[in-house]
């Protein structure tokens, strides 16, 4: 059982506040992805959980034990570093065995575990090599194998795939998911790649400016962003936003359309819709197509609505040319509303 | 006023390149001669018979006569001085790495107030001329009973070698990514274990090189050695004192005895010294 609880953890470097009072619970054996733009504090949070950084305040609990005063080696964690940190003076075998030797396991057990994890990561033919003789992708596998061999309660990964090429990343992503689903470890995985996050996570924590903005399942994050930031950060192309003015209670005027919306007291809100939740029909937004990008199954059309760019993903059967005027109807159940003051969903 | 000077004719690029090569080769030869000719003469004269050394004309070739060397080695006090030199140099080596490496580690891994000042001060120790310090040092050593001991002299040599040890180890440690240590911590090591199992093996060659460097600094040092020791003279101090009044061929033998170990050591670790300077100059 290794549930991770983070209570009001904050971190400042000098006068710079990198993390603002983070609260988070990661369930036993869950695959949690920390997602956010560069510099939002993902690595800092991960390093605090690992014990490589001390929090300025707050508590970290792993498996019912408060660990924030313990050194990394007593926390039952293993970590995969962004630059792999494979020991250059040891062979792949000795790299994977390193932690096991520290645990003083019998040689027989070490051999067994090293061979098993090496097989799992498809590096069994590399065991005698040194890290200088490995490619980036192979080094990455060694780093993961080294962490897995420890059979840790918690495995922490900091952008482990970011240095790999696109194809290898795709392949490793699928493998990682399979391997970690079979292990008994709780996983925290840091990335700024939303596709990676979506495909791997049981749950995603979206971070922005040292805060957790939303913590939910991938689908929920995508469908029901809790904040404007999440809507604009997740999804490619991102959500469209249009200013909405209050007409009456629960009625909003959006780019010339009258729409039913929340009965909110504010005089204006932001209307939001995903580009793929638009259809062509009567009585929608009047949009002038500007750029047309065929993507195969779909066509991405960047239009102008109300003088602002507005994206729609349409069926590629539709023939659209730049300059065409389209009427785009938002699917009513997919419309979201954000408060322009708080930037949160209403 | 019609023609250009003939030397101003345009030249082929190859010409200038060849000229550049010329300068390069000449400079290299001159530098090598500057170092090698004295060493060669030293060897020739050491390996010639006493009469050849003071005679004329010279052949310029050694006659492999070991009389001078034998006489030198049996010269009373030489063996003892040699031993003292080794003891002091080894002590210096151990002390300067023992003190310098932790300081270099701290400089490269920790942020602490006054770090830059500390680095400056480390280098500043070389700014005080030894002759200025020698007399007060000698007085102090006599007071605490360190005068005329290997340990006392090793302390002084350590002060001389320490700035190098600190700066060299600083760049060695800075060349090891901190993630390697952090990875070791997460894999069950404490700070010391991570250092021994991960950092040490990686910096060992460089560390050996800087230890040898400290050794040669001590081995070659003459001033402090001459002032601070009387009975327990190191080879340098002994030679400076006794060879002034010795015949020429003995001076050559003594010179060789000093140069050879230093040469061998530096030669053995040359690769690491170059690498070290490469890092240190960054
Ligand atoms: N040791 C440090 N001293 C000062 N500031 C730091 C330190 N470490 C991190 N920071 C700052 O804290 C903020 C968060 O850093 P962090 O490394 O956690 O970002 P990140 O989300 O992992 O970004 P990336 O995706 O680029 O890795 C950044 O603005 C960074 O400049
Ligand atoms: Mg990071």
C-alpha cells in the first residue's frame, strides 16, 4: 500500500515562490501524471516527493508514513531522471543491480531481478555494455529498468521520454504503460506533453504557476476543464473562447447568437467550445474561413468569428476554401462557460 | 611611381599557409629545445666521467660512466635526504588532497554565503611570497616544536599545493552531474556511500593526477625546505646546501636526481593534467 498524500506543500527559492500550497492525494497503484507548461514547478514537486528537495512548508506522506524529514533512500521510492543518470563507470547489469546491492540482497536474487527487468525493458542483450556504448533510447530503458528492479512503492519519472525521437517516444510510451500496470508501484510521471499525459494517466494534475489547477481523469480534464487555462492548454487545437454578454437571466449573447447559459450574476462571461464540437448548419456563428489545413480524417479550419480567430475541426468531406463563409453550430451539451474574473468554470 | 613593390604581389593561399606552418614548427622546436636541451645536457654530464665533465672539447654524447652517480649516491646524507623528500612529498600529497578535495566538493555542490570570497582567498594564498613568510614561520615552528620535522615542512608545502588541489578537484566534481549522486541517493545510498560508489570512481584518475601534482610541488620546493629544516633536510635543500661546495660532476648528478622523479611523475599523469587544465580553464 503506497498512497501518497501531499498536504499544503509550498516551496520558495529565495524570494521566488515555485510552489503554492499544493494539496494532492495519489491512490495506491495509481498512475498520476503531472502536466504543465515549462517552469510551472512540476520537477520541484517531484523532487520534494523524492526527498531531493526540502519543502518550505507542508507534509508529504507515503504509505501512511510521514516522510518529509527522511532522506530519499528511506522513502521507498525510485526515480527516473530526465537525463537518465545512468552511472557511466558501471555496466548496464551493475547499473540495474546498484540499488539491489545496496539492499544487500543475495546474488541469486539480484541476478534474477536484473534479468527479469532487463527482459521486460528489452535490454537483455546490452547487460555487459557501458552507458557510453548505448543510444539515448537504450539509456532510457536502463534508467527505467534500474528503477523497476527496486520494486519500489513509488516510482517517480521526470519527463523520461522527452529526449527521444517521436517514433521511439510513442513506442516507449505504450511499453511504459504496460510495464507499470503490471508492477505494484504507484507512479508519478511528469511531462509537458499533453498527448503523453492523456495516454498514460489514470489521473492528471494540471499545474500552472506553482498551483494545481485541476486534478481529474483525462477525459474529464478534456471535457470539463475546471479553469480557462486547462481548456487552452489541453487539446490540440485548443478550445475556442468568445466573450458572452448577459441578455437576461440565463441568456447570453455570443457573437450574434442568443444562447442559454448559466444563470450567473456577472455582466459578461466567456463562452468556450472545442473545435471538434462544431457542426455546419443553419443559425450558427458566422465564420469566415482564413486557413484550411487538411489533416486526413479531418480538416482544421481557422476562421474569423467576431474579428477573432476561431478554429473548427470539420469532416474532410466538406469542401472549404479560404474566404468561404460558414455557419458553425456549437453542440449544446459541449458548451462550457468561464468567469473572466476568476478564470474558473461556472 | 609606376610599379608596386615586388613583395606586394598577391600570393597563393597555400603560400601563407605554408608560412604559418613554418612559424608554428619553429616555435614548437624552440620551445622544445628550451626544455629539452638543459635536460639533455644534465643527463650527458651525469653519465660522463668527472674528467670529461670538466674537460674540453665536449663530445656531446654520454659515455655512460656511472662514477659520478655512484659517488653521489654514496655521498653521506644523500640517501637520508632522498627519504626525507619522499616522506614530505607523500605527506603533502595526502594532506592537500585530504583538505583540498572536500573543499572542492563543497565549492562545486553547495551554495553558501561567501563562496566567491572563499574561492578568491584560496587563490590568494599564492600571493604571499614564501621568503616573506619563512622567518615568522620558522619562529612559530620552533615554538610549537614543528621545526626540522617532515610534518612541519609538509604543512608548508600543503599550503603551497592546496590552491591547486582545491581548484582542480572543484572542476573535477563540477564535471560530475549532480543527478548521478541523486540517483545513487534514491537507490539506497547516503551521501558518503554515493560519493564513494559513484563520484570517487569517476574522478579517481583526475584525483590521482592532482595528488601527483601536489607531490611534485613538494618535491621541487627548495626555499621553505632550506629554511625550516636543518638535520632532516629534503633532497632539494640538501643539494642546495652541499653542492655549492661540491665539484661540477656532483652537481650534475644531484640535478638529475631531482629532475628524474618529477619528470617521470608528470609524464605518467600527463593525460589527466591536460584534461584537468582543459576543465580548469573553462
Ligand atoms: N534551485 C533553484 N533555485 C531557484 N529557482 C529554481 C530552482 N529550481 C527551480 N527553480 C525555479 O522554480 C520554477 C519551477 O521549476 P521546475 O524545475 O519545477 O519547473 P518544471 O515545471 O519542471 O519545468 P520544465 O518543464 O521546464 O522542466 C522555475 O521558475 C525555476 O526557475
Ligand atoms: Mg522539469
